[in-house]
C-alpha cells in the first residue's frame, strides 16, 4: 500500500467532510466506494463498527471517525488556516452531530417515527438552523470571515436537511444560511469530492 485507503460512501455526510479535508490538504488517497449492503471484508476487519469513513494509513494505522480524519489531514497540510480548536467549535460539532443529526434523521424518515410529524422533526432541527443563521449575521462563515473546518464539518448535514423539502427550505427564514450553503455547494472543492465512483469490489486474494 503506497497511499492511504479511504473507504467512503459518496452521499454520507461524515464521509463527505472527510473527503473535503483530505482533498483540501492535498493528500492523495485510494477511494474505495462501498455498497452499504455489501460492505468490504477488509473494511470490516480493520473497523468492525462498519461505518464510513475509514482511513487506512500505509503503516496500518486506522482512523475511523470523520472528525479525526479531518484533524489528521489538517495536521499534515492546512494552507488556508482551516484548523480551529476552541470551545465554540466543539460546541457546534456536538450539537450538529448530536441533537441536530437526530432531528435530521427523523425528518428524513418521518414515516419511521409515527409518534411525531415531519413538521415536528423539522422544527427540532430548526433550532440549529436558527443558531447558524444568527452566527452568519456576524461573519461570512460560521466562525470568522474565512472558511474553517467548522463550515466543512457542518455543511454536509445542512445540505441533507435542505433537500428533505427543498420548497420549504427556499421559503424558510434563513437567507444567510441559504447563501452560505449555496457558496459551498458551488465550490470546486465540494464538486471535486462528489464525482461519482465505481463501487469497489474486493478480490478474494486482496487483503488491503
């Protein structure tokens, strides 16, 4: 193995933010696009939890949390100063990956949660949207007037939320958030990492 292997799933927001950080840092990786119902044996062997992204380094070290992959990539190369590690960043990530992600899943799959309406789930998620809208009134991006890892780590989840009911999102009272999202969606970085990949097939004789 001459370069890191990244097990990924194109539409997974966790994998998306990892791919964006790796691409930004200029780190070449072998991307192995998985099929969710047929996860590669090698991926499961190195990371039994069975979720993407999973980064396997040439020395055999495995990094299987998206934020850790981002941190590893930025520790190697961070030309525009993305790296932040303060209490506000950690608080935002905790909310994004916690209560907002739960609301997002329930909003996307509302029929699986009959005890709540889709609108109820959406309103729970809107608490986070409103917080981001207020932050964007202060800066061009979430933390400062330049892009940081906070924007890249959170953006894929806002993208998913906006797609559940696109007509509603266009009318919702979050104009700054829409502008922020549109800018990231139009970026070369995002479009580069969203190129379609052929699903990787593991050869019986291939161990890595």
